[in-house]
C-alpha cells in the first residue's frame, strides 16, 4: 500500500501542518518513500457520509448504477453513502440488499451501505423482512420507504418496535398522502399564482408530530428524511427537548433554493418534498446550525432524461446532488469547517453506527478523508458530472470550493479533482 505525505494541509481550518497516511491509517510520520502531495492552502475534512442516496441499481441503470453513483460520491468528498430502497426490485429482502452491498464493494470507491425497505414493495401494507436484512451480510440498520410515507400509524408503531430489538432506525418520508394528492409544488402564494396544485407544509409536519409521539411511546429510534418546513423544525425542537430519540436531515437544495424557482416551469426544480419559501429556508439554516436538524443528506435522485425533460406535471421529482453538496453547504454556512464536519461526517456516521467513518483525523484513525480547496470557484457543468443523470438545479451556477482529493482507508479514490478509477 502506498504511503502519502500531505504537506502543509490545514485540518479543519487549523494551522497548516504535514499529515501522513501509512497502511491506511493517519500517522505522525511518513516513510522515506511516501508519495508527497502538496496540500498548501487545502483543508482536510473527515470523509463525508451521506445517509440518503438513490443509486437506482437494480432496475434503473439508465439513470444511475452503484458504480457511477459511487464515483459521483467520491468526487463530492464522500467516503460512505447509504443507498435507498426504492430500486426495482425493491430492497425489501436480504437478497436485494446484499446485491447492492456487493456491488458497492466491487466498485470500491465509497462504502455503500444499503437501506432496507420498511414495507414489502414500499406498499405500506406489510412489514418487510427487517430481521433478515439486519442479519444479512449487508448488516442493515436503517429502514425507509423513502418516496412513500409509512402512513398507517399501526404499521409504523410495529416497525419501530421491531427495530428496537437491534437498535435499528426507521427513517420516515414525512408526507400525509391524503393531503398531497395531485400536489405539484409547495402550497402558497407561488402555487396559487401558477395554478399548480399545492403541497401544504402541514402534510409533512403532521406525520413528524405523529411519529415522534410513536417513537416516544415505543422508546425507539426515528429519523426524519429531508425536513423542509419551519413548522417541522418546531416539532423536532419540542421532541428533542423531551428526550425523544429522533434525528433529522436537511438537503443542500432545501438550504438554498425556494419555491419561486417553480415560476420557470423547469422540471429540474421539481423535488419531493417541494422547495419551500424563503422563510422556511432561513428556519432550516438556523436549525442546522443549532443542531435541531442533525445532518445534511443529499437525497441524490438521478433521473433519466425522458423522466425529467418533459412537462412539469409528468416529470419525476428529484435532483442529483452528491458532487455539489459540499459547495452548496459552504455557500450557506461559510468556512465553518468543524460545523461542516459535524453535520456531514461525524454525526451521520454516529447515527448509522458506521465504524471507521466520521472520525477525527488523529494518529491511528482510518484515513477516510477529503481535501478541499476553499479558494476555488466552480461553474457547474452538468456534462462534467460523473452521475449518469444531469438533473442538477445548479447548471451554470458558480459555487465555492473544489474537492481536490478523497481517500478511502488510505487509498485515493480522487486525486487532483479526478476519479482514480
């Protein structure tokens, strides 16, 4: 295994120093034959961890594969991603989650950890094989019907009770479906002006309120996917104050973009949950800093051209985001490196119980890290993305920061901004 000496790097924005990588671990001394990387002006962060990624394989390899999604993740500074279950077939059995896990290992660019479905076929009628997925080679610990809400409260309670036995997590897509039938965007002034059916904030907030009560009753772990409203933040704040075992995520696009963009009728801005108001964006940013929202998760949702470049009403919701997540967060939070590491690496790894990731860059720790050039500016060009899909809302936008290198257990997956494999 090649050793590396990162010369003059700044760890989390601290004073520049040399950082060695030897035998896959952080070291205080590099051997004489170590490969030297000039890291002057670069910031080292623990490798990013994404708890919410759609890799589409099996079933929609035209939109993304585990390999292409892994490459996109590595280029974004990630060393681990969690793959959502809405594949075809659905990842609701040990066989399917093991397939995804093995494809991730074969790609070798990031650690790919499957998320299992809560219900069979994501249909919300019958619990999936939670125990079998948990004891499989994939060692699944997070379960979600993302894209679909587990709307039946009795079924949600049973799921929370089941996973409590092995300290698992139910990650809820919070959407009361009876309030969002036919919805096309956030319900508000803009939807009224455009004549599009609105998606009320209360559809999200009501499910979160219900589920934190269920989690509190059961004493189990609950995670809320892609929080998008100021009201949801308040429900979460109150639940955490009571000691409920609930965590929550926000996407980069919900930290930056608003429902005003729907006025263009460009389907690239159609996402689930929808873009909300400027007031919601401000509340989400404050909650992320405060810690009411625990982490940033991409909800990387690649779609084939025909599923996105069509009339708004028929377009699939979702945006790609792995390669732009850190630059977007930098644009929102500024160079608050320790906070960024907490929200994008340490805490997601801790929530998922993912060993070897989200650790401080200290001697003896696994060398899972990314190097960022904070002085660089990048104009997003969809044709340059590693993803098979091009549905980015940031095309033509200048974003701060450039991922220069990513290391997975001491092996480079990205060098000089380019994928090694």
